[in-house]
C-alpha cells in the first residue's frame, strides 16, 4: 500500500505525513516501523523494502523522507512502484513539490496522493530561512546560531529549519563530488554558490555534517533528544 504526501508547503506536508505515520503505527502496533531519508536510500534498500515482511505481522510501515530527491535511485524507485504497491508493507512517501512526470507515475499506483500548496505569503516566509543555509555553508557559527534562535522564537518549526540545513549540506556534498550543475542534478545558481563555499570545509567535514543532520532528525522523532537544542548544538559546533 502506498501513500504520497507532497507539496510546496513542505512544513504542512511533513506534518500531515508524520500524522499518518503515527496513526498507522497506532492502528498496527505489532507492525515494525521505520524512516528512511534520501541519504540512506539505495537500490539494494529498495529491493529489501519491497520484499521484507515484519516478524509478527505481514507488514512494515515505512516512512520515505524525500527519498525521490536522490537522483541516483529515483528512476529505479519509480520503476519499482508496482512492487512497492504490491508489497505487504505500507509506504508513506513524503516529498516536496513533485514534477508532473513523477506525480503521474505515483498517482497510478498510490492509495492516496495529497498535495499541500504553499500560499504566496508562506513561500516568502520560507524563503527567509535561506540566510541560515548561507550561514551554514560559510561555517559562520555566530550568524547561524543567531538566525536559528530568531527563527525558533518566531515559531518556525524545527523540521522546517532542519530541511533547509539538510538541503544545503546535500548541495555542498554534491558540489564537492561533481564538476557541473548538470552532473550534480541541481540548480546552476545553487551549484555555483556551493562550489564557492567549499573552501571553508576540510575533507570529511561535509559528510560528517550530513550524518549529524540525519542522526538529529531520527533521534528527535524517536523522542530521544530535543530537536531545537540539537540544532543549536550543531550550529555552535561548526
């Protein structure tokens, strides 16, 4: 069974997809449940997920956190949508704004597809967080921490801020491993900025940053740590 929740209102889409995830876990307490991010997804993982069944019930509940953003496995995953649909497992795909081509492939197989479109006001508000991405890329500890506190005190969701920081970290990682925006699969302007910021980072630091962001997300959603505090620690430890 496949559910897709996406849209330009990423915060709303994330909120609704997590609510569905929690509701399904409560409805099927014996089913195992887990989350997978775009950094963790691999072709081998897709094969495993479409075949594996839970130990106590013939279902797993799997939250796919923007995994279609991973260009290395996107096409393979889309080709596997029949297997995902027919799998005994339940899949929840949370994504940002999807292209018409990708959406068409998902709609043919999904139990339900829900889109949350951001208002113009919301788009402007979300855009204001990009200064945090720039501060992270420049390793400007003070600017990042101050901007982070202002955003949180302004009632910004930790998930939304984390999403911006994770996006920037991925852009840096892609820029460090490729020679063009086309090869990286990202916007040329974003790619150019990321390339310029690479001089601020030592070898291995960007990968460590990505690992930290993935860890923070999972531990926060398991209730092991305070999301806001972990984001602040990340900023101060740059």
